[in-house]
C-alpha cells in the first residue's frame, strides 16, 4: 500500500498581464504595483479572505495594504 500523498495545494492564482496593464493605465497606476496588488489579492482569497460584505472587504483591504507596505509597493 502506497502512503497517501499530502496535498498542500491551496489553489491557483491566474494573472493576465494584458488586463492588468489596461487597468493600471486606466487608473493611472504603476504596472508593477497593480500586478503585485492582484497577486496579493488572489493569495488572500486562497487563504480564505473575501469581500462579500463591508466588514470582510475592510478586513481584506487592510491586509492587502499591510502586505503591500511591507514589500514597499504603493497602491
């Protein structure tokens, strides 16, 4: 009998650089900052954060800002 393989996969984060570039341009944001924001946003979803209501949205936005500040990315 083979031991069960541990599955530590949280999920996937799919990023579309073309779309991110368009959004960054539309809102006059830096592409790298927008890319970092989208990655962090997706990662927080994998960790269980969401924005289904105002309280959850505030909590998720706060966490996004904390992480972006730590890596010195302005949004």
